[in-house]
């Protein structure tokens, strides 16, 4: 096990097309269609160690999006949602995880290698492993420094932006690596019109004069499930949320607060953009209140409609 990346230490099995296989045997052919053309869809899901035991957060919503994402690519998932749920639950139980990150992925497998995948089988895999704070534990308290990327988010008229396609994350990789090469933690990506879209793997929120704004679906964003969670919690706390906002680049620099949301990033404050301090350069009061409400929910596990208990 010493040659295994540290991230996957302790992960013993992966579910592949109806069977549990050993970690080392979870392989696919180098001529797999999805490897060459990015023809796959996936989800990123978290299982939390709640006061009521391990529970998968917003599993049904993630599963629904996985099946919807498969449709435009004619990926025919041969397993039912109940079967994928059973497989995921068993995987978490047998691996002994109290909390973990879950990665279901559906993709075109090995057969032909023309652009058309017509002869290629649809493959379905589920993996899980322990994964802490995506942008670092200190980022949740101190916030992150970000830059506006020179790379733009593609438009939904070019490739669907409301589904999680594997190949499309080269856009995210380019933006994120550009930011890290320049000394920033993460990037913000603008859409083709030059308005704010999202982060490479996160949705973005802005606070101004006590109200909350987040780019709408027409801004070429992924309709994030944690984004929906944050909107719901904020409205329950009495905040006005503008969830179909158009945000210009300039508004980022004059915002009272900014924060990212995402399954991996959870609720992460942004303390500067392009070296411009946001607010006081620390986690703002609205972000702090919303972040606390979010972690209260996932620690307690007491909103049954949002959890699938393992």
C-alpha cells in the first residue's frame, strides 16, 4: 500500500458495474472512449459523521442530477437509483467510513474509438474515500485569496453547463492552475459576456448591504446542490437572496462579502480578489452566520429530507 497516494490510503474496494472489486483491480482500458473524449458524467457527494450516525448529504438530489446529466450524452445507466443507493451504502459500511467523499461516475467504456460512442458500453463506478476541507481547513475560517481567471466559462449553447461532464473540467483545471501558479488559492471564472459565473469547482455568492446575490442559471453556471442549500438556509434566516443575479467583475471588488459554496468547498469565505481586500479581509458576518447554520445542519443530521442515513 506504500505506493498508493495518501488520499486513498484505507480505501480497499470500489464498486464497478454491480460488483465490488479490490482497489488495485479497479482498472479500465487505455483506449476507453471517455479517456479520449471526456464522455462521462459524475457527482461529488459527502457523507458526514452526524450526531445520528453516518449520513449522505443530499444524496437524492445528487443522484437525480447524475441521471439527468447522462441524458444528453445517451449514457444508458443500467442500474436503478435504488441499486446505486444500496451499492453506495454498502461501500461506506464495508469500508468503515464515518465520513467520506463519494464519487459516482458514468462513462463510455472500451469498444470503438471513433468520436461516436455508439458501440461503447456504459460503465458505472462508485468510489469513496476520506477527504477533508477542499481548500484547506484554515480556509473555512480565514478565507481564501482568489484571482479572476483569463479563461472564460463556455456557454450553454456550446456545451450544457447545467450537468457535470467529465471532459468539461479541463476548463476548471486551466482556471485553477492559472490561479495557483500566480500564488492564489482559487480562481473566479467569468462567462463569455464578461460577467461572473462561478469558481472552478464552486458556486459564488456576494453580500451587499445585507442582501445576498448569486449568479443565475443563465450565467453559464452549474446549478449546485450546496448552492441550493445555502439559498434555503439564508432565506430561512430572513435574508433576501437574489438567486438569478447578474454580477459584473467590478462588483466583486466592492462587495461587502464573498464566499464559495460546493460539496467539496462547503461554505468558504473569499478574503481577496486580484489582491483587492474584500470587506475587512476576513470572514464577514453574513458568511459566518450562514456557514455556522450549514455546519449545524450537517453535524446534527436532523433535517431528514436532506440526509440518507447509512
